[in-house]
């Protein structure tokens, strides 16, 4: 535990820049005296750590300190390399050269046992790569972007946004940022963005408000309570969509009770089950699905004449 704590102190100081002894003692649940003993041990081992006095003082590492690869376990090394390989899923174009350097540094060759690909089937990989490159630039340089955005109803509008971060959730990429049109934080589904451009407008660092709970996408803000029933042979698909807390299974069927956004995603999801789902509640949702099925049937019957 002692050695583990020493490494954790190093990582904490690298991330925070500096910390007081009481802060470290609270963080690692030891006494202040123990922290000072740890600092002495690290200093004796050649790690350039020191304590500065004064109001702005604290325990610090010298600015040019670099973690030796000897401090990393085999598991740490694999985690770092896997993390870099994961960047290819986000179309991060510079990851391969960095990965090659670290392979050589760590003397690792077996790093191709996992491949992560978030791209959609049938998507133009080059075009998606260009979009991610623009979004990466806008986030890191704090540069406003403009784009055309399609909502779930097919309506299109021009948006100006101050990007904060990219988010992957529920098999889709989203951009989290401040929408200048709505004057609020929004999630934009990247696959619905078109004509994306960087502007010449730079913005200051986003305030602490950006750290709040991520908002739902615009077409998911209104939730409704639903109850569904599925046959047992649909269990694999039900688990793909719903959390375990929402699922009740008995010997005859699977019951799902959940709060879901009443939007196109919900309609498309229910229609994809065909005859293998029963909508118990709300009745208005059941009526909407019936109406959509009848329209589709009449359309295809007419198209076949």
C-alpha cells in the first residue's frame, strides 16, 4: 500500500501542479506526518519533489519532471496503448505516429488485438474524419462553428455554436456546446450536422456552468412513462436497449417500464420489433404506432399498383 500511495501522490501532483500536505493527507487518508515521510522517501529515490513555503506554497514536482517508464506496470502500459488505439474510433488522425513512438518506448509489439470502430455502416469515412478534425480544432482552439442542423422532424436550421466537448452515447456521437441561437447549452447529434465550418470568432474559456449535467438532445427533452411487453425470445434485443432496472422477466414474457423521450427514435425502435412488442401504456403511443403502420401499409399497397 505504501508504494502504491507514493505513485498516486506523484500522479496527483502531476495533474494538480501542487498540493498542501493536509490536502494530500485527506486525499489518501493518512496523517500529515505520513505525507511528509512519503515526500522524504520520494526525494531520496531521486524524484524531484519539494515543499515550498508561503501563502502560495505547497508540495510540488519540478516543472521538467517526466515519469520514467519504469514507474509504469505492464497493465499501465497496455491501458495507455489501448487508449491511443481507441482514438482512431474518433477519427483522431495523429494517433498512429504517437502510438508507434510509445510502442518503441515500451518495447511492445502485440497491440493490434483490439480494434474499435464507431463509424456507421455505409458512412463515408473520409467525410466523417474531416468533420471530427474540424470539431477537434474548434474545441481545442475555442473557435466558434456554424452548421446546418436537422432535428428529428426533418426541419433544418442554421446554428452557431461554441463547442466544449465530443460525447459518444447510445451508439451515436454528439457535440456538447453553447448554442448561440438558443442561448443555452445543447447536445447536437453529429450525424445530423451539415455544412460545418469554422468561423473567425474565438471565445473565452467556458464558465463553470458547462460542468453541469449534460442536457438531453433537443428532441429528447420531453419524457413519457411507457410500459411494454415482449416475448422471451426478444430478450437479447431488449437488453441492447433498456437498462436492467427497467426490465422485469417472468416465465411467460418480459415487461419493460421506463421513462423515454417520445420522439422518432422511440417510434422507430418500437416499429423495429414488429409483432414482437405490445404497448401497454400509454394508449396514445399505441394509437400512434397503429396509425404509422396503416400509413406504411397503404403506401406500399399503392406503390405496388
